[in-house]
């Protein structure tokens, strides 16, 4: 059986099964089982691609290469650990009355459908299907963000839907322009939107049309990435939705949107050279890093604070890919990996901390190290890791990005250093009293799922000290494919 077929079928089947039984007490375990199946299929697919090279499926509608196969494995892995984390988390939410049986059924089914749409977006070879999958991911996450049905969560979901709807409409227009350029050199109709066909003739695509198309594609998919100034949905969606959804939004969905931008960048570079797309990504990336760093210092809600941290790091990745070249692209891919692992671990710890305090306001969360040492240390270590403290992987990727910027874009280096310094002061200054301050909080009724927290932190630490040779080769192949 084709492993790619299983990568799609397992979460899709899981969505339908949980739509029928997602309100049952055992649904939390069923969600973990289907997520485990997705990970096993993704690992099998990864082994096949590493051993045999890029592969096509379903009449070339799907294509797996070194760029997307590691993101498929990462998506499936974080999807499983988040499902494990959500078991005790959502049980507490049920005990508090925030989740009813109908809402639990919606949550579990949409979680699997969300995984399905992300995996389709990552593996499709057709840029039209990529757009459809991104829109479907938006619709599933809108339902997940609004699952509490409070006025604030409904407002956040509506804001998310409108802003990302506008963004995805711009991406559609960019895709139409791309098709317009392609049909002049690829006469096979629908085959003109196959990325592999476009990549083969990218030097012959009309540069004027491609330049306009990339602007719309960058703005459209950049809305999903959370790039400033089209980022406004992201803090609200993180703050008002369930914490497991915050973890997959930051750890997975933003990566998928940036992946879509990179696929379009490869085509634009072939038609126009690396300067056009690279300069746009440099500008949006740097603006996002600097703006998010200063927004961090104004936050009182812990989930909003780490949402702005996600904007900062997605901006840093965009900046790295904008610089281009083997080192910057390698650093961007490494940063994409460690950010997914560390940020999702932070949200796992934050989820347990907010449940203990009964509030997301940072002034109400104190003394986690006394109430639950594992949650406290998880939050502190995760915060230090995401702030770039050695020897975690974020330090390694940020070091590569900064040193490359000093050589290629020296004018931007002071802005990056300033933003990283402001972000460090803002986050560390808020997290320290949350972990070590005086408290009267009591332990949770259900033991928290802390294995995902320390598993992610452990992997983030490993990638800062040692990158396995096969993973390093993987990154290098993907970096060469991105080019620039």
C-alpha cells in the first residue's frame, strides 16, 4: 500500500469517526490513535523518499521531495504530541463546563480534518489544490477557535475568518496570474498548475506577470504566516481558542503557509532572479521581527504574548529565506523545525499553567515551580529555548541567520539584534515571576501530560548540540531546492 495514501486516509477517516463518537469519553484516546497512525504513515513515507528520492502519486497531483517530506513528518509528530497533551487538558475543560459533549465532538473531528488539510497542502503538486487545502485549513481552524462559544472566542474566530479570507482571496488571484503565465508555455490545460511542470519552465515564464503574482501570493499566504501588517488575527485566535489549537497553529499551520510561499518563490526566482522575491521577503520578515518584539512588551495575556513571539520567529524565518543561499536556507529550515517543537512545548506548559490559575492574565499566574515543578520548569526552559539561549536549537539557527545577515545584509543586523534583545527582556521579565513568584495555587484535579513538553524540549536541545547526518543532508537538499 502507498504510504502517501495512508497519510491522507488516516486523518480523514479519523475525522469522520470522531464526528460520530467524538463526544464519548474514549474519544480522547481515539484521537491519539488516529494521530499515531498518521505519524506511522508519515515515517513510512519519509523512509521511502529518503531511500528512493522524490516520488509522484495520483497522476502527478501529489509530489514528495526533500522540501516537503520533512515537514510532513514534523506535522504528523506535533499532531500526535498535541493530541496526547489535549487528553487531560480537555478533560479539565469538560469538568469546568467550558466543553459540552457537542463541542467535544466538534473539537475532535475538526482536529483530524485540520491535520488532513495541512498534509494535503504540504504534499500536493497542484498549486490550485494547495490553495483549496489552505482555505479548508482556515475553515477547520475557525471552528476550533470558536469552540468555547464565548463572545470573545466568536469575535476572534470571525476576525480570523475575515482577515484570512481576504488573504486567501489575494492568494487565489496570485494563483490565477501564475496560471496565466504558465499556459503560454505549458499548453496541457490543468497541467499548467503542477509545480514540477512550472519549475521545469520557470525561466520561460513571463517576468512581469510573475512579479505581480508573487506580490499577491506573498500577501495572501503571508496572512496565514502572520507577517506584519497582516497579522492581526493571530494573537486573538491564540488567546481565545483551546490551548492545543494554539500549539498546532504556531507549530504547524504557520509552517505550511510559509511552505506555500517558498514554493512560489522558487518559480519567481527562476523568472526574475533571486533579488525580487528575496527583497520582498527580507522587508516583510524584518518588519515582522521588529514590530512583534515591541508588541511583546505590551502584553498581559500569556497566550497573546507567545502568539506575538510566533510572529517574531516567522518573520525571522521569512528574513532568512529572503536572504537565500545554502546557509540562510539551511538556517531557515532548522529554525522552522525547532520553533515548531519549542513553541508547541511552551503552549503545552502554558495550557496547564492557565488551568491551574484559572486565568490567562500573567499577573494571576505565580509560583508554578511550587505548585507543579514540572510545569514550571517546562515553561522556564521552553521560554529560554525560544529566546535563543544556548545550547538549544533556536540559538544555532539564529546564530546562522545573524552571521549570514552580517555578511549579506549588514544594514539589517542592528535591527535584528535590537528586536531579539527587546523580545528577550519582554518574555523573560514576564515568565520569571510566573514560575518563581509567591502563590496560593492548588494542583490540578487531573495529572498534566508533561511527556510532550519535555520530549519537544529534548529534541530542541539535541538539534542545538547535534544534527544527525541524515537530517543535515535533508536540510541541505531542501536548501538547494529553495535556491536564492
